[in-house]
C-alpha cells in the first residue's frame, strides 16, 4: 500500500520519455470521460502526436450533460450540444480534425462499468482502435475519484486485455482530490512524463475552448460545475504524466 498523495508526488517526478516510448509506433486513442478531460490530461500529447503525423482518435465517453443540471438556458440537450461543440473546438486547437472525435453519448455521471452499455462501449472502442492502427490507448486513472473516470479506465483495461500489444496508459485528472491519508494498493508509480513545453500554448487554447467548464458562460445555475484556478494551474505545466496500470 502507498499513500495517494505520495504516489502522485512520485508520479510527477517520473523520468521523462519520448512520445514513441510512451505510445509505441502506431496510432493513439484517447478516452475522455467528459469533454475537457482530454485537454487537461493529455492535450500536449495529442498535439505532439498530430505534429508527428500519428493517426489519432479521441473518444468522448459521456455526453457531459450533467455539469449544470439546474440551468434553464442550457437544459440537457442544449448542454450536450454545447459540450460537443467545445470538444471539437478543443481538438482543432490541438491541430486535430473534426473526424478525430467520436462521441459515445453515455449519460454523464452514470457511465456504466458493466453490462450491455459497457460492452457496447468496449466494442466501439475496439473498432476505433482498429481504424487508427492504435499502439496505445490512454484513459483516466483507475483511482480518480469520479465514477465516470473509473468506468472509462475499466473500458480501456478490457480493450487492452483483449487486444494484444496495445499499450494502456493512464492519465490522472482528479487524483489530487482524494482524501488526505487515502491509501492505494501496490507500490510506487510506474510510467513516464512527457515534455510538452512546445505544445503548452496549444494545450492552453484547447482547455480554454471548454468555456462552459472554465468560465461563467452558464450563469443561471449556482450549483453548476466550473474548474477553479487551482485546478487549471495544475494542468498548466510543461509536462504530462502517463502511468502504467498496476498488473
């Protein structure tokens, strides 16, 4: 067992590795539980992969429609459309075309971690991975304290297990919010950091494209979600962390 805080501190001090060492020689698939996770967790990697001529696909697992449940101006269908448009704008900021985006449309805050919906998502991810000749599948960390992030990690784990040779790497998003003293199974983190200093301006533009999550754009829901300055600063750094899931 290892304390979560210590694990994450060690993860943020992992050695740097080049893109090819992290993702292999083929295409890259990123699973984002919600539109914005892709930009926060691996926007730099996405921009770098595109610059390198890699085939890239980004799978938006949930529809993102639960971030402002009480908004009258943006009821769920409107919020779903808004967040999809923001996702496409974010990918464009990273140099990716619109056809790199795949929307599974699963319910925000209720992404299944088993059952028919889960199996259908796994099948869809298999097809997307084949379409880009993927050598790597990146998804959120298993210990992110959000049910959708954990379900997305589980999808990636199943796909990687079923597809021999596919590298599964995890990017933490909400791990820092685990309770003080929380313990994790296993020991020190394994993985690498990617130097994204050259891609940081593009990543900043991508994060900013998610206006509903980073600004008071939706101002008629006092309980609506918005990324705070500390969270945004956490991802405004010249590196990204990619973990090897525990065996």
